[in-house]
């Protein structure tokens, strides 16, 4: 079940909720989730195509270099302990 309500956020940024839950919802413990989505802004979605990301990792280490550093770190840890 989703309950939506448009609210005005005051300067002190404090909201007080007074929700009337429908009778179909059983009583007892429940999980309540709030999500604030400011008007004029959309949730960021990652719709970048792979082609548009080409070259974005230029100059970064390769996986081989990363794993070599990790193996060296692990060897150093083993020597210290």
C-alpha cells in the first residue's frame, strides 16, 4: 500500500505526520518509509549508455595493477602479524 501526500516543508524543516491508516491495514507492527523528492528535481537515474562512458577511466590503474597492490598489502600484513 502506498500513501502519498504533498507537503510544504517549513523553514525549521520539521514535519509532523498525522496519518489515517485504512481499515484494510492490519494493526500491529509495521515498517513506515518516507521519501522526500523535491519538486523541480527528478530522481537521478543512471541512463548513461556504455558508449557515453568510453574513456571515463582513462589514466586509472588496470585491474592487474590493483590486484598487485592488494597482494603486496596482504604480504605486508602477513609479515607484521
